[in-house]
C-alpha cells in the first residue's frame, strides 16, 4: 500500500526575506548591539590551527575602549609618532574624499566614491603591511595609496581622466592602478580581486619570494562565486594571502542580510574552508593594524591564509549616483555604536599625551590645503568636462596587444585622418 502524501497536516512552507532593522524615518536604537569588551578577545599564536580559534570569527576584536585607552592582548603598542602618521593619513583621505566629491558635483568628473567612516580599514592595514606587499583593493581603499605616499595629483588626474591620467581614461574614476605602489588595478566587477590576490600569493610562494598579498571586498561580494573560488584555492594551497571583507552594512541599497549577515558573521565563512577567521572593529585603527599584522606574520611564516571581517559602517552614499535616504534611516550614521575612526584615534593620542585639539585643528587645515593645492595642479591639466584636454581618441587602440594587428593600425589611421578633417 502506498504511503499517504506527506505534508497533508503540516503548515505551509514560508520563504524568509531579509529586512533591515531601520528604514527611512525610523528611530534608530542600537541598545541590543553587542560590541563586547575592548581587550577581552585573546590573541592566539600566529601558527594556531583554524579549528582552535573558531571563536575569533564570532567575537569582535577591539583595542580602544570608550575612554580612548589601548587595552588587551591585541594592543600593537605602536609608537606615538607612528600613530600620528596614521591619524594624518586618515584625515588626508577624508579631506581628499570631500574635495573630489564636490568636484563631481561641480561637473568636473562623472563619478566618485567616498570611504567616509571606513578610513581605518585601509590606513591601519597599510601601516601593518610591508610597502611592497601586493594589494588587490576594492573601490574604497584609496587610503592605501595615500598611506603609501602616492601622489594626490596622480590620483586626481585619474578621476578627471585628463592627459596626465596614467590609465588614459580607460578606467572609471576612482579605479586607480599603480605598479610602483604595489596597488593592483581596481575592478568594478566585484570580488574578482580576491582570486587575483590568491593567485599572486601562490606565485610568490612558488617562486620562493617574500611578498604576500592582501585583497579586499565588501560583505555583499562574499555572495559572489569569485569569493568562494578564492577561499578554496587559498585554503588548499595555504597561500600567503589575507582576504579582507569590509562589512559596512550596505551593498548599495541592499543591507548585509541579503549576503548572509542574519545567519552568521562574515568571518565565520573562513571556518568552512579551514582558514583562520578574525572579526574586527573596523573603526578602531589599532585593532585593524593588530589583526592585519597578525595575519601578515602568519602568511610570512607559511602558516596559511587569513580572512578578516572588518565591522564598520558606510557613513555616506554608495557613490555619487546613490541617495541613501531612500533606503536607510538618517539616524544610523550618527548613532553608529562604534563611532568615528578618526575621532577615536585622536582621542587615544590625546589620552596618552601625544596630541591635543590645537594640533588636530592645525593638521586639519594642513591636509585641507595639501588637497586644495593638488586639485589646482590636477585641474590645470584638465577635467572631464574640458573634452579636448583628454588623451587622443587614437590611444584606445594602444596597450592591448604587444604588437598592434593590421586591422587596428588601419582603424587608428582612419580615426586620426577623420580627426584632422574636423579640426581636432
């Protein structure tokens, strides 16, 4: 006799649709947000097995407490002079962002993306890595280039796509590239940089080199297949690589729950791959530095890759094309429980007697003037709206093949002839 159909007396199945906690117009209350205590998370040996440090993927590594003191085993004990350098680079990154955002609004470029509120994730990591470690950034890591002393003028020329743009207008604004700064070309196709970082790290190991790699993506990008391919190869070959996930709560207008944040942490994705996973307060520059330093030492010791989730908040819109007031509460940024990364590092320096408000004000004026001077120089070369101050159209045929094929040479000649005919 056949079995009776299943489910006859069961309730209907339901599909869960993730929903952000706060929407436009909502009052924001983070009372149930568990930050944990600063200094409470243990710091394991760099050779620790991933299976033995699972808890670090679920806790939150914090160094700075609410009073601005550096506490606990993750305190990197950085010299005050170096901390001031980190603070300056964070302030310089924010000033750069503010100036280029206004330039976009003035029609001088087509597009810009700010990293406001996420400066520690880049600057802290840049200070912990060696200058020649290869980085594979996403589009909010401009702070790495700035921390590595790269020219602001060069970066602005790329945003303006003028004649001094080293990428000849072939990349979207803010998608920088610098071989000299060990800064791989930014890609608008999300998560592609992670397999590239793993591949570089594997090649470095195969050659017996000493350079490690570090790649970045947003929390939304961890749902991409490239993220999982990178994690698989990193795990199997124990590649000397750091995979950084910037969890800023929003992937454009989709909140982090659509990438899995309601079920677990993003650092916990390391566990299934047998990778060391850390979850870090991304607005604490000392915690970012300490976690990156730990992962870098682990990679250099051939102890395996690491995945770090930096828990932070995207303070402003996804880009100049986005209006965050359409999908999130206006109170979220002001009430974010992990604070502002620049203010927190400044407070720490004041607490240890290495800084004060007067020096902060002077530094803010100094970096603002440095950015203004760079902007004047870059704009003297040209901005996007100038048109005729860009690279010639004929350059679109260059740098594609080692030797240009005949049909492209012919098309290039035709374009140059037509340009002469119209007086260009």
